[in-house]
C-alpha cells in the first residue's frame, strides 16, 4: 500500500498490542480492506466473500490468512474460523455493513456484535477515508496512484453489556451500542482529517 498510495495512519497505537481484537472498518471502496491490511500494526484476518477466492487470488488470500465466507446464508465454517482467530489472540477485520456501501456505518448487521460478544474481544473502530474521492487515470477502479488515503483508528471498547448475556436481545442491544460508537468515530475521523 505504501508503494502505490500515500497512506496516513492515525491512532494505530489504539490497537491492543496483544490479545484478540475486532477491527470494525467502514467500507466504501474495494481498496479499503487491502489498505487496512497493509497499514494495521498487527496482521488482520478478514471475512472475504467466497467469490474472491478464484484463480491465483485463492492461494494468495489463503496465504495471507483471509477467511472465506458464503454471504448467501449462515456459513458455520466461516463463523468457526473467525472465532478461531479471536480464540488464538488474533485480529479479526469486519466490514459491519456486510458489503461495500456509502461507508457511513448506517446499516450494521449483527455479525460484528456476535463475534465481539461471543469472544469478549474489544472492538476498535477504523475509518478509511479518501479512497472514493477521485478515480485513477490508469486504473479507474482504484484511487489515483500516490494519492493520500487516511486510516484512522479509534478507541477500543467492549460491545457487551457487562453481564455476559448472549441472547438475541443482548446482541440487538450490542449492535445499537456499536453503531453509535462507530458513527461517532467516523464523524470524529472526518473532522480530524478534513474529509
């Protein structure tokens, strides 16, 4: 990422140096995941749609620790693999909106709350800003080469209610709390970066 673009990473020290953690990342462009993987202070394992695991990308994605997920139903293997990353003290990256959108955390899915509450791992909000501002001349699907993309890490927080509940109601409440924290972080990151 540093060879192709000019990432400006802010707050990376907020990612716990050890132990399980979930990075909740906004998702407005295809480059957001690779940008985070290339700039995060620890290796990140993302749940990646199974359609991306084709041809030479398949061994590459597996080799860098990415997890295949079928987004068209409940993928129990992907859930087990993601919880395994957290149980081993690793970093799980999640786009809480489930797919690329406006990148504003407006429609969160319950997956993020499930992984955070089930594992007890803290959530670190991450805002990737600038990836959609302009199209590149050589490759219109990417931001212009050598353009600045900001990656802003927020303060870690716990998703659960402190009582250890894992009921559907507890997950729904956790999702609301998470959405408020992520939306606040994104607004703060935009003020900080001027984007």
